[in-house]
C-alpha cells in the first residue's frame, strides 16, 4: 500500500505551514461563496402540498415546525421498492442533533415518495430520529427534484407569514458540504447568524459563538 513520503519533523512542519496558507485561502473563498448564496433571490412556491406522517397529514407550513427556515433532504426511497439507497443513507447518517439548527430558526426534515408505512421500518432499522415525511400522491418530488433533472437533492425554504419561498437547491456532490450543522446553516438565507459574516442588511446576527450551547441548554422548542 502506498503512503506519504517520510521526512524530518522540520520538513513536515514547513510543508504543513505552506499548505495551511492555501487552506486558509480556501476557507476565505468558501466564506465569500456563502455570502453570495445569501444574496440569491427567492421564488414563491405552492404551499398546498400535503405530507404523510405518523401523526397524520401535514401541510407544507407544518414542516417548518414554527421556525422561519426549512431544509429538506429529498431521500430517494421510492414506493413499492425494497431498495434503500446507500448514498441517501450515508447522507442521513451524518445528521446529528437538530437542537443547534433549531436554536437558529432552522428546521431539518427528510421527504420521500415512499409511503409512511414504507418509511417507518427503514427509519427504525437505521436508528434515525429526524422528521421524515411522505410526499406520496403529490407532485412535490417532481416539482422540486425531478424538475432539476436530479434523483435526490437538498432544498432550502423560507417562510414569511403564510407565504413559502424556495431559496436554494443542490444535488450530486453539492450535498457534500451541507452535511454538518455549520454546513447546513451556510446554505440558508440567514447563514450562521454571526457578526463576522458578510450578510445583507437586516439579517439576524449575534456575537460569534454566542448562540452555541450544549444541546440540553437550549429551550425545549426553539421555535420562532
């Protein structure tokens, strides 16, 4: 098996520091791209979709759970199929405790075309606790995923009053970065909501790290 070349500690430190310069430049470039994303326009979407859940039928607005921002992962689980997509499962396995997102007004949910009765065994088998809804019998998947010539993807929505807007979508390798809490916040219109960010005027911002707590210290709902 191949491995990196072996050098002295001094040479390793020198080369590591040289690479660090490029790594920091990459971070700053990513910050600039995130700032550009927060300036994307948004488009109003149909709010009449209905979703199945273990608690009964839910409206599109219900998926927000009272928060202004919603991230939806479009899982490929299909109706009348035993296939569980390894790629979708890999992504969903990375989703951690949602309290950190909730504290910043973001709800995360998964939506699939499979029925609730098909979703729940997979959810239990893989030990997932995030909200997972069925859009079976609606055009939700066709309108937001198939319309982008994609089989899966990640959508971001913003709710203002009774109106729902889509602010972003990605698929393919685009889902690789928004997989951690910070990565997910970075694709929302409000971002991380910290003062160092280059965000449009009027977006919520707080001192850096001031909103971060241990997950048991957040309020029980964190809903707006």
